[in-house]
């Protein structure tokens, strides 16, 4: 029969009752599972979880893992029990319990280390790091663990979670600002491995949007910047990808593609497109709200809506931006260190669109945002903060400050991050912004000259001659008395 949400909820409550007040130490100290038939059943259930996860069948996936957790609590620990507790943590997360989700994510990782089961490493590490532990732990620590999990998964033939770990590794490396040249090299080599291991297009679809995103940022000599927001190129055909993902009803793959597209739209100034994609993503369910991607997604979505407010003056865009900013503040309040560096940046963006504020206040906010991103070693976002500060000063006709920020951003984009396309885009856009300031300055000087000449002409030659005669009739102070 079809697994429905009520079945998942009932099973979740049963597992919660069995857990009771058990501490982590008590769970880790459970006896080993001695019944080989039940151990095999747990393993089959977690393979079923992987299959349902790949097919985007969320209810059967969670139900299977909860049943595996129930068998573990009743009969003892098996090598795959760590995966069962990982998915149990995901079930807690779907109910909004971030603290328990984090707890069971960490517990699953400890249990995996205790049991040392390579078959379970891909699921336990991949889902644990990207969905559960990021609420309290720094995501920068995840790439090395994901890389090891990917290798272990591929070594035992777990192509599903090996590919998942690899695609999440790509995503985190782009989030933390790894130099794109070295990232491209790694992506090409590892993507070839995916193709060699599995001919299924569905497997490659996990990695394609992230690879094409990097390749787009590495392009040079682009004449139409909007083409960079399209994920069609060397490894991916966006229309075909979306058609296949929609036909398979695979919301997670759709989200992976949309998130890259929206971010490219933000980086290259297509704000209406970015806001539209983020609006569609926000309706897609928990994939947008629960993974570590909620941080970068909320950040860029807020930037897009603040920029739309600047373009249109429509207050609804400002309200949308504030909604994303509050979401990021809630993530930070939960205890996530990953959200904290983004908040000063959004503070500056919010102040920049409030025209009544003193410019020095906004300038100081951008300076703080730049310093925070630099301290966090997020070089691409340090560049982005400089870029946004540059355009703010250009709007105020502060040429010197604008040029300083633009030059710093271009330096970081080109040499520290390795994005040729972004460097060339900003070189073009900043030159236009500064040229408009120069043209405006020239026009203002001409107007001043015309006013001066006009006032001189209006004063009149006869007035000048009369003033000259009056001046000559005055006694000379230099002439001594009596001479």
C-alpha cells in the first residue's frame, strides 16, 4: 500500500516513545544485533531508503529508515544503525526540532565511527553534514569528511550516496569560495569518475548544475551577460535537464538547478529573474528550508529583492527582502555559525535602500560587511561586498570611493576567486558607472561656467565703466599729505 504522511507520523511517534529519555551514551552502548535476519532487514530497509530518496519519494524513504531505527532500538546495534538514526534526525528536522535533529546527526556520526561500516558512510555522512549538523557546526569543516565519504561509497558500489556526497562537496566548495580554477580541475576529474561508474543520467544530474555554474563563472569574452544565467553548456542542457527532473517529479534536482541559476542571476545583475526563481524555490517545500543551502539561498534572495526595490520603488520587494533577512536571523539564533557572516552584509543592503539615512552610516555598514567577510575568509563575498559598496557610492556620485571599491572587487574576483566572467562583467559595469559620473561632472562644470558668464553679461559694460570712474576719483591712500 502507499505510504502516506499519517503512517510516517505514527512510526515517528513509536520511535520517539522507544527512545524515551535515553542518553546518547545509552544508545551507543546498546548491545550488538545478533539476529542476522533482522540485520539483513535493516540493511534492505536502508537500501530502500536510498532508492526512494533518489526517486524523490519522501514518505517511503523516511518510513523505511524509521522502521530500521525501530528495529535497532528493539534488537541492538547493526553496522547500518547509524544511517537509521541519521534519517530519524531528518524526521525531527521536518517537524522543526533543530536541536534534536542536530543531536541525532552527531549521534549517527559517532555511531558510524564506532561501527566503522563503509556501506553506511555515504548516507550517514552525506545527509548528516548537509542537513543536520550544519545548524550548530561550521560547514567549512565538511568538505574533507564529504570527500572521504564519497570515496568510501564509490569503493563499495554505493553510487547513489557517493554521487550525493560529491555534489554536496561541489556545492560547499562554491559556497566557501574555493579558487574556481582548482575547483574546475577537481570537478572535471571527479565527474568523469561518475560517468565511468554509472551510465544513468539521473546520477550525473546531481553534479551537472554545480559544474556548469563554475564553468559559466570561468568564461571569458562574453558579449551577452544573460547567457551566463542559463545552465546550458559543456556538461548540461538546462531545458532538457528541467524537463527530465519535472517528468520524474524530482524536486531536489529541480532545487539544485534553480539555486545555481538564481545565484548567477544575482552575480550578473538580473534581479527580476533571480527574485522570480527564488519565489518558485520557496514553494518547493523542505529542501529549500532545511539544508545548509538555506543560508546562501536566503542571502542572495534578499539581495535580489533589495535590488528590485531600488529599481522599481515598489515596497513589496522590500518586504520580501526583509522576510529573507529575518529567516537568516532565525537560523543564526538557532546557533548556526554559517549564517553569522551574512547578516552584516544584509544590514548594509537594508540601510542602502533607505534614502533618508546619512551616507556615512551606510558606508560604515559596508565597511563592516567587507571586514566580516574577510575575517571569515569568504573571498568571493568580500569581493561582492566591495562591488555593492562601489555601486552605492556611484549612486551618491562619490567617484573616489566607488573606484576604490570597484578596483578591490575586481582584484579579488580575478586573482583570489578565479572568476574571469565576474571580473570582466564588473570591469564593464564599473566603467560605465564611473563614466556617467565623469559626464555628469563635466555637465555641472559647464553649467557653472554658463551661469558665471551670464551673470557677468547681465551686469553690463556701462556699470563697469561707472564703477571704474568712481574708483579713479577716490583719493590715493599712498599720496603723502601736503604734496
